[in-house]
C-alpha cells in the first residue's frame, strides 16, 4: 500500500492506488541512488515525540554505501525535471521545452506563447503539428517588465517554436552521427577542449589552496603566540578574546574556501569522463528523425537565445533586410559542442545554393508585403 501522511488518505475502493504525493516522496529519496541520509529531523528534547524537519543543506549524506536501484544520472535528471513547473495547455499536453530555453542577456527563461485554437484548427486534415511547432518564445524578463510598465527591461529575444525544434533536431542528429562514425576522434576533441578550458582554472585553484594553507598555518602560530602572551600577562583577557576570535573566523573562512575549491577541482577532474558518458547516452537511441521528449530530457542541457540582428535599419529605427539570430545548444556532458561538417564539397555547395534560393524568395515575399502595406496606407490617405 502506498505511503500516506494521514489515515483518511486511504482509497477504500482501491487500497493499492499510489497517490501523487506518494510518488513524489519516493522520487526524492537519495537511497534509491545508493546513498544513506541521516539527520533529516530533530526533536526539541529527548522527552518529546515531536519531530522537526531539518533543511536539506544540513543533512548528512553518505554516498555509495549500497547498490543503487537507479543510476545517479537518472536520479539527478528526475530532480531537475521536478524542479520545473510544467503547465498543460488547452490540448492537455505540457511543453517539453519548458525549463530548457534561456535568455543570453539576462539569463531568465523564455516564455512559450501558444497559438490560438483558431490557428490550431486551421491546419489541414492529416497535417500534424506537435507542441514543439506551435507558437513562439520571448524573454520572461521582457514580458514581466512590459506588464509592470518598467522603463528598463530586457529585449524580446523573439524566436519561433519551429526554429528551435529544427535547430535542436539538427544539432542532435549531426552530433550523434559524428559520435557513431568517429567515436575516437570525438572523445579526443572533447578531452582536448576540456583540458584547454580547465588548465588555467586548475592552476589558479591549486595556487589559491596552497596560499590558504600557508595562511592557516600562520594563524595557528599566531594563536599559540597570543595564548602565551595571555598566560604571561602581556595582554588582557578581553584583548585575547577579541584577537583570537578574529583569527578563528579568518581560519574558518579559509578552510571553507579550500573546501569549495577542492570540490571544483574534483569536478574538473571528472570532466574527462564526460565524452564517454555522452557516447553511452547516444547509443541508447537508434534513430534521430524526430525530436521526442525523452531525447530532449536526456541529451539537451539548455538552449541559449541571443537577440536577433537585422542587416539593415532605417533612421526611424525600422528594421529591414534579413534577420539573423544566434542560438546556442548545450548538450549534456559536452556543452556547446560543434560537430565537424562531414559533408562533401558537392553537398555543401548544393545546400548553399538552396539556402540562397530560399533567402531570395523570402526577400521577395517581404518586399511584396511592404509594397502592399504602402499601397494600403496611400489608399487610406486618399480616402481620408
């Protein structure tokens, strides 16, 4: 029977039915990942039966004490998914990209604006449009700033859902193909890039740790000397208390900083195994023809959207020409990795010609729309 917090929670019609709080309680247990957790609660005194919850930051966790039921990567992924609220729209389906798309300027998440029911019904019979291909995204800081009439707020960072889904699918497909066909080269490139980016950080952290350790040793000597002066009567009790408290505080801060730096160093050392982890992740999938929710959750870490740039802009701040926008896709374990282009020269040339053709058609369409809008304005002025 499922775990309940009170007796009335029991479903008499189906006593073996698991409630949502029961599932959430189980998913948050680190024991399933092979760890033991102590000091979750405390009591006011040994005579009291009342249990007071202790913040998670103060729990004592002993890692890898027994065989894990689920891998640590799966457990971490579940915690990340549960931290993001996923609201269902009128279709009854939550957007799978929620919590993955961020603004490059302010760092806030982007809001998803779905198309109206009228637009949804306008699609032809037999044509399917999934939740990734409906609507667009804008920066949440920009939306909230305009809603509260703030003078300073972020820019829109407008991007369509279709563009994001196409870019994500293309990046995942190209990276997966490169990994499957050139696995050794991929691992070597990731490790080299990791070593280059981490080299200076590692040296800086090690230098700082050594410096802190020397200062900690100096503080120990100062404290002993200070204590001897107190015993000899060279300084007063109040003076000793004040100076010793300052030494102890500085020493504790240096020790805490060393602990943080050492944790970061351990994390950097573990980065060398990230290429192997990504290879194992890619091997779980045999096809990359459609962007699915499990694929997004397992392969994509985040997507960073930059503000769009127009090739032309008039004196009245009207944007003209072609619109370009940088979108950075960060994959799990390997970050913003760019797979080498393995196409032949003929294939690249064919794609470039096709892209130029699409750009010309788009420009013609924009020019036609501008001329039509101008004719409409001229007609309105004549009629007025």
